[in-house]
């Protein structure tokens, strides 16, 4: 379907770990004292994409999460582990 890639995925269809990952990314960014623009500069991603990820409007690709984890100087697995811990 043309144009469907631009529509947000309904929250009800997201895996719980995806929702938790969004919260972890937002929390880590705020803890670091960074704005979305600062995280965008550190990752090479757009501010809008990062905003969509943090507000659960987009599910990030592995590449996107890898860039974010590199900006936080964390192994990728730590971000996913933190998201999984939020589910328990």
C-alpha cells in the first residue's frame, strides 16, 4: 500500500519491549542532559526521527538503536536489557 510507510504503527500492535525501549532511550537522553538536537548530532539521525522513536510513533531499526547506543557509549545489548527489565 503506497503511503502506508508514513503512518504510525498503532500502539496496540507494538511489542511491549518496543514501548519500553522508547522509554529507556528517552530516560537515558534526559539523564545525560541532552536535547533531542544534541542526540541527533551524536547519532547522525534526524531530531524528528528520534522524537518519533521516543514518543512510540516509530519502531527503530537495529541500525537506529545501534547509533543511539553508541552515542550513549553503551553496548546495544544493554539498551535492550534495560527495556526488558522495565517489563518485569
